[in-house]
């Protein structure tokens, strides 16, 4: 069996395993979809958040800026990390306290303002789009290397996989 066939087999079996997990952990309600029904231990939730921070977008972008700019680029690394931790410490407890699932819902209810909610929605969309663009490029590069396809095709494969997992299981599936 050649290396390419073995690669396809291993990647296919891995996807089959994860698809099985996504089907097994389907969300049945809104609470299960967004917060996994409250059944995720805080340590596991923290590990998932850390894994999200240490993603393709983070590694590619931060390694690229340090490599391109030099030592001065490490300021971006510290700002990215510090901002992420600060956001988690300042926002997460209040989201739980207010019983909200999204930052715009929390901001709107906390400040009794539809305008504040709208600004928070646009900020969240902008931040998510910027992050996802880098993340999907990283996914495309990984799939293009492993499956010997074009980067664009790798991006489509990655988007399909993430879409499938997110639609079925929400937080628990992811």
C-alpha cells in the first residue's frame, strides 16, 4: 500500500470517527447546542478554549509577524494573548451570571440598549470574519499537504467538516 493511499485511509477513518462522535452528541435543545447543556466540566471547557487559541490562525499569523518584523513582532503575540485572557476574565463570568449565550445579547441586556447590542454584533462579525479567514487558510494548507489537493479545495473540505460538526452538535460536538 503506497503512502498516499495510507494517508487517505487514515484521514478517512479519523473523519468517520469524528462524524460518529458528532452524530452521537447531537444537540436536542438550544441550551445543549450553545453550552452543551452545562455538562462540560470547567477544566475541559478551559482546555477547549486554549485549543481554540492555539489554532492555525494564531500560529500562522503570530509566527509570520514575528518572522517578518523580528523581535518587535513579539508585542503582537503578547497583546493577542493578554487580550484573549483579559476578555475571558472580564466577560465569561458575566455571560454565565446573566444567562446569555452570546456577547451581543449580554451587552444589550447589561446596558439596556439595542444600539449597544447592534454595535456588539458588528464587532463580533468583524472579529469572527478576520479570525476565520486565517483559520480556514490554515485548514486549507493542512488538507492540501495531507491529501495532495489544491489549497482552495482543502479550504472547502475543511469548511464542510466544520459545518457538519457545528450543525449537528453545537458546542458538545465541537
